[in-house]
């Protein structure tokens, strides 16, 4: 295993400590509960937004805590759901009179942890709603899910509900917006290589040198099929067709287009993918109003990419255009 | 080779087209000369800033074109200097009455292309200054250089001169600032794996599974030595010692600390590196006033990282804090 690791047991804690040290005025790391929160949370005048999941998907979700997005993120260990009591403590720490919205990518372990945490919080009179995100069109059920998986499209839900909360919307309204964004967001990804979890020390699955996994999950779960390695444009065609046909997206739609890297793919390749996807959508009469190219939801060091489309209306587009101040800085 | 590529000959052009399509209001792609420029350049009231280099180092430099940083970038093919006439045409396109500052990482091929382009431009009465960046402490001379190499520290030079130009500083003043930032910036990197250029289709050099290249160049040039794979903190200690001892950085200094990924390393590992580096510097009495964690200057899909320190004074810190609007978007 060639990674920057000390003791794999401390991988997540050391990452979180680094994240907080790099953002001392905006973020707070609470080691007892393995969480990252806004230094100024909770704000009693806004709904608090919390997301958690296994680690290994950074920047999701610990690096998207900040004004205009999450108030806190409570990650589990690599590819493992956070413990219920950590989620519960996170909710208590950011509890606001306006309520707390929990965002959960649809995996069975995460659902259980968050649903139980919600019950515990409600028993203490904290108002909580939970929203499940399931944008991945690849498969109906999967290794760790009943129903579709939640993947990179969760960024659009986080962004929209974060912006709505900053504007002062109440909990029902923030949850309505989150549901709406999730309902018009579709993603599919594929792997060129497997990923290597620090504690395992070897690739999570075998993928021959001339094969790719189309529809892969962000924990290396099987996708739709193995295929022979092919030129980038053919890969994009296959991903785009799956995503476009699912909603379906149609001529006349305005969309946000995201090309998300899975961790080991350089941004040069992501822009190459973006260019072809943009032109293909354009040729279908679909207008790209917002573009996102980079790493948003990764799978450790996996080489690969996903494509996400969001069908925009004025409300969603306006929320996506709001500023956000998160940990990922690019000058 | 597992990459998102169609025809390797078109790799750079397809990436640049994607970059421009994703940023239609701010960037312009000029395919004849393989360049990316600000859509609103040149601004006659400011010095224009241009950087070029081989491709394969993205986001450097084509993704750092924008208000507050570069007016244009003219990349060559992967790891190859841009042709002189492309540099010359770039200078003409962004020529301003206040002059043009060329930034060049110190590699022999790039120096030749830019020096000749400067001569051609001056023959047409365009005022040009050229600044060479050489922040890499690893080796004195290298495969493609006489003198030290220019690597990720070039970002701080770009940022400072870009901000000074926006403030209206004249060419001599902008060049003075660039020289000053370069003189207090030091970097060293290391590779866990080799990188694979699209046209070669196989790793550029051999690095056994249990070895790392300490002091590697961003084109895979040899560094100081091969070492056995070691825990992350030991790697950081070695990089930091080399960087700190070189200027040297001393107790009482205020610095910017950058942990730069080389393309294949996920951001989780970069924050783990950052945390330990931050604490080590703190223990030496060095104050970290600005933190940068992410990919700034890569080597295709190489797994690895570099550490950069910049000794700050009020002038440099103020310029680094200015806003910049570049193509890399994170909501």
C-alpha cells in the first residue's frame, strides 16, 4: 500500500485534526465524537444542517462544513457509518430552535445510525427532519443499500438546503427544497481502478488492467457491468445515456453538469470528460447553466469519475448561485 | 494505461476545450495557439500576467487564469515547453500599455521559448519583463534545468503579482513583488508512484512497491534519493527539514504553508500531512498565517505530495488575501 498513513486506526482522526488546523477560525474539531462543525454553530436564527457518512469520500462531507453549506459533519471510519451516539451528539451540539435537518446518503448503515439519532434527539425535544439522498442510477439495490445509492449528487442537496437555511427558511421549507433537488438529480460513475482502504492495505476489489467497472459504487460496490477499457468519449456516452434517460432529461431543460473525480484521476482528465459531455448535452438541446468539475465525492484513491445532472428551475438555480464558505480553498 | 483519453495527440486540446466550455463567460480558448486567456483581457489599466509551461501540471497554469491571477496561460504538450511562436502570440493577445510580465518556471526549454518570445514582442514595442521561478530545494541542477526547478511555489508568485497588477501597480513594481515572493518561497516534493503520460502509455519511471523518490521533480525527474516506504510523519519530517533549513525559516517567522497533491493522492491524505506539518512548524515557533491544502501543481496522476513554505511580510500577506476568480470552482 502506497499511501500517506501512519497508523491506519488514526487515519480519520489525523485527517480531521489537519482540517481543523488549516481552518482555525471557521471550523472546530470535536475529537470525542469525531466531528467537524462550524466554529460559530449553532445559529439560533437558522435551521442547522448535518450530514455524515463513512470517511474516504472527501471532500464529502467534512470539508463542506461552512457558511452556506453544512453546520456539522459526523464521519464514521473509512467506508463505515458513524456510530449513532456520535450522530446524536452532533445534533445536540448544533441544535437550533429552528430545528435540524439531517442529510443521509441512502446506505443501510447510515440510515440506521441517523434514524436512531433522530429518535434520541426528539426525546430531548429537538426538532429534527431527515432526508435521504439517492441520486445514483446505476443499480436499484446494492451491496449496502435497499434502493438506490446516494453519491456525488448529494453536493447539490447540501448546497441548496444550506443556502435556503442561510436565507432563514423554516425546517419544513428547507426539507422541501432538499427533497426537490434530490428528485431532479441523477448520477452514474465508473471505475478505472479499485481503491485501497488504509486499514486493508490492498485494493478493495480486483479490476484487470484492461477492464473498467461501469456504474461502480463509491465504496467499490459492483455496478452494472464490467467492460473492456475504451476511449474516454465512449465512457462518457455510456454514463450520460444512463443519467439522461433516467429522469429523463429532455430538450429544453436547463441543467447543472458535474464531472466528479473519484480520487485518483487528475483534473486534466476531468476537464476532457467535461468538454465532451457538454457538447453531447448541447446537441440534445439541453442547456448547461452551471458547471462543476473537480472532486466532490471520492472513493479514496480510486481512478474514475461520475457524471451528475440536476434539472434546474429558478429556485434551485438561485440557491446554487448563493455564496458558500467551505474549507476547500483555491486562493 | 488506465486514463480518460481519446487520441493522446488531442489530450491537451480536449482538456482546454472542456475548460473553456465550463467557464464560458470568463475564459476564452484560442485553439490556433493552444492558449487560455481571460475573456476580458487585456485590461489597458493593468499589467498583464502570462505563465506557460508543459501541460500535465493542472491546475497549473491554465486553470489559474482569471481576475486576480493570470491573464493568459500558454501550455505546451504534456511535459513539453510551449512553442516560441505560441508564447509570442499569447503576449500579443494580452498586450497592455502597462506591459506584460512573463512567469516561467525554471526549465531550460521553457526559458528558451519565453526569452525568444520576449525578444519578438519587444521588437514590436511591447514592454515585457520575464521572471524565473525556482522554489524547489531538492537538487541544484536537474534533468531539464540549470539551477533549481520551479514547482508548486509558483502559485504564490502568480497570486501576488496578479493581485498587485489588479491594484494598478506598474510593471517594475509587479516584477519586484514577484522576485520578492520567489526569494522567500521554498518547496520539496516526493513521489509514492510514477506518473503515466498519455502519449507514452506506461509509467515514466520505475519505482518499486516499497520505495519512494524523495525530492522528485514534477516531470518525474530524479530527486535526492530513493528511500524505503515510511510512515507519513517521517516523510513530512524529511520534506519539512529540507524546506525549513534551506531559506532558512526561523522561530518568529510568519509563513504560508501549502501541502500540494501531485495528482493521484486524495485530499484526505493531504490533510493528514498538513496536520502534522502544522504542528511541527508550530513547535519550532513558526506561525502559520495562511494554509493551502489541495492540488496546485501536479504531475499527471502521480501519487505524492510537496510542501511549500513562504515567509510572509505585511505586503505579501496582504496580496495573498486579495480575492481571485479562477476556473477551479468549489461552489
